[in-house]
C-alpha cells in the first residue's frame, strides 16, 4: 500500500505542552524550518525564547517539502528582472545563495548527512517552452551567474534545451528538523508541541487551546501564513502541490535537481534510491485533487520506467502577488512579526527569514532586511495578480453559496466520502468515516466565511479563499484559521 507520507519523518519525540503561564522575551508560533531556525538563533544570542507548535515539530509544510535548495527565485529570473529591476533581482539571488551557504555551514556542524551539493537544471522538452528557457538563460547571464547550456546527462527522456547552474543543493527535511530542534533546546530555547495557538491579542498576549497564556515582548508568526486575520492574507494565494516518490524498474535515479518550463512546472530529485517528482499545482480548494495527482502520475509514467510508487503526498505553498516573500513587522503592530509567501522555495526563504528576524529582534542590521520587508508598499509588480486573486476570493464567497452545491440527504454520503450539502438554510460539510459514522459540520470557514470543499485525496476540508484546512471531523489542520468548523446545529 502506498504511504501517504514523505519518505522522511518529522522529529519523533513528543515534547509536551506548556505550563499554564509562559513568560518569554520572544514567542515563536510554528515549529517548521522558520520557527526552529529562529528559536536556535535567538537562543544563541541570549534571548529567552519559547516556541509553540500545533502538532509535532515539522509536521506541517517543512516536513512535506521535497528538499530542493535553489538559488533561483520561484518566479523565474526573467520575471524577477522585469517586475523588480535588475538590481533587486540580483539582490534576491545573492540572498538565496548566501542562505544556502549558511545552511551548508550549519549542516556541517549539526547534521552533515542532511545536506548535499548538486547541480541544478532547468529544462524544456521538445514540446515545452524553449523560448522561456532561453529567456532564463539570458537573464542568468545578465546577473553574472555561472550558467551553461548543457543537457542533463541523467534524465531518461528527451530534452530539447537546458540550463545548468552549479552549486544547488538537496536537504533531508526530517534529519535537518531533528538537528535544529536538538540544537535549539541545547542553546536554551523552550520548545512545546501539541500547543495550538488560538489567538494573538495585542503585542504581548498569546492564547493556547489548552487555556495556557503566553506573555512575550514580541511574537513571531512563523506559521507559513499569518494565523487569524491579517492584511497580508490578501497578498498571498494558497496552492496545493503533489509529489510521488517511486522506485525505478531499471536504471538509477537522476542525482541532480531538475525543473521544467511548464506552467505549473514539474520538479525532480532523488532520495535514498527513490525518484521524487512533484507538480500539478493548483489553487487550494479549486481543482479536483484526485485528478491533479493523476495528472502528475501520468506525467511521471510517460517519462520514467516506474517500478513501484512508494509514497504519495501533497503540500501547500503560498504564492505572493509580486513573486517575493513578506518578512518583517506585521501591518497589525510593531511587536508582531511575520514571514510568508515563500512559493516553492520555503526551505531557503524560511532559513533566510529566521536570519533576518533574529537580527532585527536583537537590534542588529541585516544587509537584506528591507529587501522583502512585510510592510513594503511598492508591490506594483503584483497589482494585476492582487486584483485577480482578491476578485477570485469575492467570487468564491458568493458563488459557493448560490451555485451548484449538492442537495440531498446526509445518508446518501458513502463511507470515506465527503460533500457540502444544502440542508434547509444551512450549508453543511458531511463526511462518513470508514466505520460508517456520520460527521456533520457547518461548511463555512470560520476564518473569513468562505465555503470549504472536500479533498478526497487527503480526507480534508479545504478553504478555497485563504487556504485554511480541516480534518474530516472539522478540526484545524493548518491556518490561517485557529478554530475548527462548527458542529451542525439541527
């Protein structure tokens, strides 16, 4: 049976929840790569830091990452230059390269087996967008990058053209998270898991689901997207991305990093004798996840001699309207800090965000602190996408209430199925589990009132507006919502 988890695992130990009252200089919410790296850096600087994770450390997006470390922004070099200018694009690439270098340095001390340098290849197939590849090659040369036009020697399918960039890397997410957590605790950081934050009130007051209270001078929302209601949620769009890990029936897994020119693009790497291939991205709650996963599998089987698919999973990325992350003080207040909009570069930008935030929270200057400032107002490069994204949110808010929502009896929902039904005046999220028990929740997302949709691949309720996700029984899987779906009122 195919495992619906990645081949790497999150840190296994349960740390335990916090006491009834926690006081700290800095409270970090979120135990992925951003939060754990930040906790380590702050503790090393002598700051009293406490970290709170809803689930297990790394159980969220970081643990589901495919471990690509690239020095090229996800939006592409040509688009970065066109949208932000050559100087700023060069700074973005330099920031990413410095971050990968820092990861290599840290890994050498904490977990050498977690990090490996490899080449990276952008490629176009015969039916692919060769012109886009030529544009990336020209943009890379404008920025002085050491690129060459070389075909990947290890892919078992035909490539029309390719750009090779040395000095990229692979990271083993589970090993790295384990090492970060151990180092942070040794440095003095207090780490708590199964400690869900339900509210951030003002600059000093954090509430947990357990009833515990946290008092801190500053709060960092290292939660992939800010929890609760935050203006930045209008600047980032949630997307699901699908991944397969498989053994080859013949041949060896290709050793480098690879991604193509398709839209959305596909990405490939190897790990412990497996080929890992991802893609088929779509906006959360919009397309059929089963069909998206099937599209990816068809793409893979058309190009590789697949022996056995061992793992299948998906993860969520947030696409920023101007193509670049938002890192720094929240628009809601100077003592709340955020990091979001990492696209497909979360391991790099999460580490970079931790470095920037650690410097700023300890009164130091980071050379690129203003490059991706969360309060930046010059987002003209993303105005069109901003308007499109928020018009889409408004459309879904109305259309899902008036449109083709299924009418019917909850008893018509079969085992393992889920459906949003109109029952009287209410929209109800109905799921029947494998044992036959029926679960009914209000289908309105408590974040900002959009209607959730059933994700049959992962057995979850997904919000199509801002990406909140709930398990089959309606409990929060990932933010921005901090509250589960309400039980149906009969």
